[in-house]
C-alpha cells in the first residue's frame, strides 16, 4: 500500500471530522485518519453482458498488468500496475470492462437480482450499479433506473448504452415521490450522501467536511428510505448503501426504517472472505437495535477498500 501524503493526515481533514470520529473509533481512530490518505488498489469488473471473464484475463495478461482476482466478488480484479493503459483501452471504451471500486460492487451482490425480476435503482446515475444489476438479470426482466438530475440522467443513458444494457427503462423523477404504478421485487437505494468514504476522490473534500451537510443528507435519506420500502412488493427486498462514514447517514437510517415500519426486517449479507464488517453498535448515547447488526461497514484501514455501508431489508410477506 502506498501512502499518498504525509502520514500526518490531520492537516488535511476538518477538525470537526476528527473530533466526531475519535470517540467513535477510540484507539483505532489514528489508523483510520491516516488511512484516509492512502492510495487504494484500483479495481475493474468484467461486464459479463459484453465479454467473458476469460477474454478479459487474456487482455490483462497482454497489457502486462499485475492483477489479482478479488476473493469476495465474482468477475472482479485488483489491478496494481499499468492501470492507465487499462483505463484508456479499447476494452474500457467499448464497455467490456467497468472501472469501479470493489466496495461499490457490494450493494449489488447483496441485492442479488434475478432474471425476470422487477427491479428499481431509485437514485441511479452515473449508472455503474445499474449496469451490474442488468448483468445479474442477464438483461431480462424489467430494470428501472431513476435519477432526479437531468444532466446526470442524460450521461447515464449513454453509459448504459455503451455497456450493453437492454432491459432498462430510465425515469426522471424525484425519488421521494417516485411512482410508475408498479411495486418491485428488489430495490437498490444507493443514496446521495456526504461521500467521505470515497477516499481516493475526496481527500480534499475532507477539509471542507461539515456536520450540517451530513444532517442535510440524513433528512433526504430518511424520506428516500421510507418511500423505497413502500415501493416493495410483500416479500420484496431493499438494499440501502452509502459511501460515507457518518452513522447519521448509515445505521441511523436503517434504525429509522425499522422504527417506522413494523413489516421491515434486516437480512444478513454474506460475502466470502471479508471479515470485520460489523456496523456500529451505538452512537451518540443511543444503542441500535440488534437487527441493525446485519448491516455491513467497510473501512479503508481494515479492508484496504473505500468506505461503504450496506444494509439489506426485507418486507414481510
Ligand atoms: C450515490 S449516487 C448513485 C451512484 C450510482 N448508484 C452508481 O453506482 O453509479 C446518488 C445519485 O442520486 C441522485 N439523487 C439525489 N437526490 C435524488 C432524489 N431526490 N431523487 C432521485 N435521485 C436523486 C444524485 O443526483 C446522484 O446521481
């Protein structure tokens, strides 16, 4: 692992962020703060809609890259050298491979959509997880990708076309009122969030981090979460994910849903070979209910991956 800057991460991070996470992580907080300056391994995913894993392994070998299969994810590889060649390759241009962080693949693995299910991606742009959902569904069934931002929606249309997605309908609605007269078997809510877990992209943002922003996102996430749950069929499943460390946007949101809906229950998420993913048990003087422990947290300092939170919820039959 390469440290990006001085191990004294503290100068790069807002004091309010340090003050917030120090009591949460206790003696692990120093390593956590340092990890926010690490370069994390780059990862790619085979777009199984357009290419076989075998052909992409051959391409990686021919590009003289060092690569390694990711144990807990199918069709995904860590690439530790020559990444630039891969990111500028024809294979990437043509949508045979996707460049996305390993953590960002986990919500789709957790949702595990099947061929012929009716699936909603409620806040979908730029569409990386939508492409993965279509892969799981073998481009069959109905996949709806919704996005409220018009510019991002237009870019997503091109991204999905390039990646060979053909079972997807795009909608342009506010997710808190989304309605197309359908109920869904599976819903992904990869929520808008304060994004501090995307550490390779956001180290500069950590300087301007603010609790006010966290609370603003929390309000939106609560509304999106409850509405997403209402859009499920009985027996349907919802995955909630964020790329932020803040409990207000993670465990709090799952707890809020469990408190609001008596027919909501969490489901454990199984990922082979990934340990130490338990969520927080308490925060700010509140103990979360036992059900919240089914959720999963990815930390850069423990997993050498971008920060992510994933919770899976089932609606009773
Ligand atoms: C975290 S990003 C989704 C990333 C996407 N799942 C992917 O993997 O490519 C969240 C998206 O939600 C959109 N968004 C924010 N507020 C929304 C709302 N009220 N309704 C629908 N989409 C919203 C944002 O514009 C952003 O594109």
